[in-house]
């Protein structure tokens, strides 16, 4: 079934320029198209008309890389749960629908152009300590270290975070706690992550705060829009580790 759609898309030429919504109409949109394929069709139409195409991030288009983030009708990644924007298909909409498309809104994610935001803040949080720097031996050595099944499953679940930023976009405070909690927890749950556990926790939370993300006030909207379905339980685990870190090294509690 083909559809006619009205698109209201945020256009902004640069970080410092003033942006606004522009309205476009598309005919003959297939219900089997992905959302990004629909935007490709729009851009082809704009190029034929001599207009500037809409800039948006994408790479794998398989829900793996996390680059395709955008807010669709007020919901990060759109109406389908545990789905990225590239996995969303146009059968989620109906003929004659109006769709509002805008970028992530957060001080920590400044707009570069149109729907593209600068998410390097997430990279800096990872660089602050989201790795294991001690020698753990080769892979066979690591495989000889027993890991409780529950911890292994929780670590794998946390590691499923793709760093898309939907949690930040959905949070009324633009908090990055769910992302940071997942990245801290997936190492802190493993034996190899224990020597640097508290230093890692302090460093990553300090960097998160320095990036102008807001504080978590338990709205839970981050969990709802997370494509990986990561639970807010990880935020509670992060807060516990942060408190333990302050006791491990008195006076070092991150504020």
C-alpha cells in the first residue's frame, strides 16, 4: 500500500544558526520502506528540485551502530519499542499522516546540521575509563576465570548499549545516566574489571557531569525508548558503585 505523507522536518544549516521546521509532502511512499529509505526518497526529490537535501546520520541501517537517532512524533526512534530509526518501517504510519522529525535535544548533543548532532560527548565518557587497562592475559587466560552466570548475563545485557543517545533525548533532564550506567556496569560486573572498578566509576561519572548532561530524577523514559531495552536497574547499580567509590577513597565522591 502506498501512502501520502506530510513531513515537518527540523532544518538548521549550522551549530550557530537559527533552525526551524520545514514542511514537505511525499506521494507514493511504500509501507515496506524503512524510515531512512523514506528520507532517501525525500532527498532525491529535493535534489531534483534544486534544494538542499536533509542531513541525517546513518551507517549500518541494521540497528547496530546507533547513529540514526532522531525524534519522530515526539518519541526517540519513533513509535516501535526496542527499535532504532533505521529499523522502523513506514507501515507504522497511515495514509495522510503528518510526521514531525527533529534531532536529539540536549546541551550535551549540540546540533551540527538538520537532524545531525555531535555525540562525541559519549566518546569522551568512554575515554574517561570505559575500558580495562590492566594486563589480563590472552583470551585463553581470560576464559579460565570463572564468572557467575547472573553476572555474565547482566554484563552482556549492559554491553548491548549501542550509544545512540535515545535515553538522553527522551529524558526531561537530558540525563546520560542510563548510557553511563551501562558502560560502567558491563565492566564492573566482571572479575577483570574489579581492580579499576571504583576509579572507573568516578572518572566516567565526572566526565558525564562535565559534558552538561542533566541529572537522573527517575522518570524512566530512558528505559522505554532504549533500543536494547536496558533497564534503569543499571542506574541504581551505578549509584551504589559511586557511593562505594567514595568510601573506597574518602572525599572522592563526584558531585
